[in-house]
C-alpha cells in the first residue's frame, strides 16, 4: 500500500462540510465514493481538518492509502468522477506515516467581505453595506495575536480537549473591491474564524467597542460574541507541514 498526499480545492456551497455525515453530501464522502468506484472498496480519506457547512477550500490537504497506482492517471480519473465543484489539484506519494491532520503546523484562512452588492461573488463573500472602519478592525485583529485561549470563539459543546491556539497572523487587507481578513494558526476550533470575523465586523460597524471586544476575549463565554460571519465568505487557503 502507498500513502498518498492530496491537495483539494472545493466550493463548499452545496455541501454539509468536509466530514462524513450520514444522509448528507460532504466533501470527504464524495472523495471516498470516487475512490470506491476506482478501487472497488472503501478507501478512508483523512483531511487536515474539518470545514463547516458552506465553507470553501483552495488548499485542503488529505491523505489516503491505496495499492500502487499511476498518480497522474488517478488524478484524472478522480476529477472525471467528481462534480465540478471539487477538484483534486495534486497527488503525491508521501511518507508511510504522514498524517494530514496531525503533521500540519500551520493552517491559513481568508475571509472575504464585499462592501457592495455583488452578483459574481455572492456565494464567496459576506456583503456588508454598512460602512466599516477598517482601522478599528485592524486594531481588533492585532488584539487576537497574543491570545492563547479561544474558548470565547468556539462553538458551545464542541468536543475538544483544550481551547489553546497559537496565532501566527491576523490582519485585514484590501483586495480591489473586497476586504479580506487573513488568519493563520497552528490549529482552529469549531466556528472560531467565523466568530472572530463577526466580532471584528461588529467593531467596524460600531456595534461593539474595542473594550467590549477585549472583554469578550477574556470572558471565555461564546454567548457574548455579537454575531458569526456567514460560512460563504470563508476559505481554507493552505496547510503547511
């Protein structure tokens, strides 16, 4: 058997996230179904992490074990079987003990906000027509960097052993007509990025102050987060090993 490292891009709009869910379309489920067609048995696929319902990925990483096979032919076959909203971008033989989740050292996400109505980006950005103070939002983004415990931004009842994350980057950018929040960390909690973005947008629109944002961080109470950003604006950009 050979362990294969895969890089996958997908539009998550029509899926219930990455992880297998009975009776629902998921990215993992679609990949495993395509592999089953080719190898006539279930090939478990392990991703670098879960993405929620409606979240997209440009550089999700996964691994799976298969008999020796021409990987270029396998890539073409998988992309032929998968729907157009899932694309296998790379397949490479990895070390036998490579683990897509546990070996990852960094995960990079971007969140896209459109300050104007958009037809082309409506499935990939959060449209906010209220003027946003990007200077205050950047101050809030800087406040995230030294934080160690992200209990305040984790969905309630998430099954995690701890809420500690090491933030490597947290900043706002302007890309043409879009506002883009870029965040990188060693790990992320369930719903964490969307809760952070929702809070930063609340700062930018004047719904909460920077002082109140600091209190939310220190509280450890997810219920104090003013809003969670919609899933459609969130993209897993890349995973570093």
